[in-house]
C-alpha cells in the first residue's frame, strides 16, 4: 500500500468535482420543483431518457451542444407530462413520480438498444489557459468540462434568484401557500408547471452529462441510482442551493474514494466499497431526520400537496 501523493490527490479532487456535478445539476433541478411545492420522484427516469437522447444525438451529429440540448429537452418533456398529470389532473405526486421513473427506465432501455456498441466521435479537451498548467491546482481545478463550472455558477444564480429576485419570491410563495398566492392573482398552476419543466431540464442536463462526459458511452441503467441520491440531497441541504452543491461534492468524494482505496490496495470487499456512497447518504438522512422540527421549518409548507383553485 502506497501513500497518497500530491498528483493522486489532485486527481481525486478532479474526479470528485466531476462526479459531484452529475448529482448537483439534478438536485438543483429538483430543488426548483420542491420550492414550488411539487415533489417529483421521477428524476431517475428523466435522467435515463436524457442520457440516451443526448448520447444518440452526440453519435449522430458529433455536436456536444446539440447533444446537451437534446438531453435538456428530453428531461423537460418528461417533466411536462408529469406536471400536467399532477398539477392539472391532480394525480398523486408520489405515484406519478414513481411511474415516471419506471417508464423512463424502460423507454431508455428500448431506445438505447442500437447504441450500446456505438462510440462518440473524438472529444475536445477543456483546459483553462495558463491556470491548467499550474502544479496541483491545475489538474485538480482547471481541466474540467464547462458543465463543472456551470454547476457552481448555477448554484450562485439560483441562490440569488430564490432570495433576492421578485420571481424567486413568488416561486417560494407558491411553495409555501398556493392558496394565498392564488388569492393575490398569481397563476399558481402555470408557475408550478414552469418550475417542474425547469427542474426536468436540469435533470436532463445531468443525464446527458453522464453519457457524454462522466462515462462517455451508453449502458442500460447507467444512471445507477444517482437520481435518487439527488432527491435525497434536497432534504440533506434543507432546500438551499449552496448546501446542495456541498452535498453533491460530498457524494462525489465518497464515490471516488472507493476507487482510490482499491488503487491503494486496501483489502476491503469491492461490494462494500460500492455501497459506500449510498450508505453515507442513508446515514446523513437518518441523522437529519432525528430533528423533524428543523426539517419542518425549512421544508416548503405545501410540498407534495395538490392545489385546487376552485376549492
């Protein structure tokens, strides 16, 4: 067993940011949903459909931009179907979300049959000039895909939007008391649908990132539970964007740590190492759940509850 060198530490940090970006994008999307009072359990399905949509577009066109757009549109389209069901038809949010997740898993497996052996064209490498050549911090922080930095920028923008902008305050009001927002003349259903579709688009970007950047290939079920982790992260973060990003990097670090430990020759069963990211998530949620008052104070008051304008 060899010690952790500066080079291997830099690579571990880089891999943590890469893995955390996937969960961060999806969790930020789900946070927008939940701030509007809608609970969407279908993140896994949306990410899978977006992953194959982005990958197929990338294979056919060779354009990363079009591939990510296709992923975002696929996620938004699935979210729109979910939104119509739960917002206008008042179906159960929990059951509809689970159905969306199962449907997305089946649809992506069917649509991806012909792409399991396909390969993406040669990819561009993204290095920030001068900064990427710096020792240690260069490979750790400045050689990432632009979406890694986008996740950080999006976190800052979403924090400002929710706390400082008028539109963000309206969104939060809809999540806290849709009846009061409706009485003030705000179109609660439209606002919720827009929030759900925006969240679906971000989940779509996360799914496309998996198949285009994180593991550039298509394999059935390749999201591998990251949608559920993203869903758990919103509770872990008490519905605050900065904490979502922190939790995503924590999950990414634990995920990458298993490979680091294996590379260091640590004699731990591989199955146990694979369990580590999900086990750590469960432990964190259990610890948070010990203080239900804290969760209740931070949770949007109407989360998961239907809204009937005529009631």
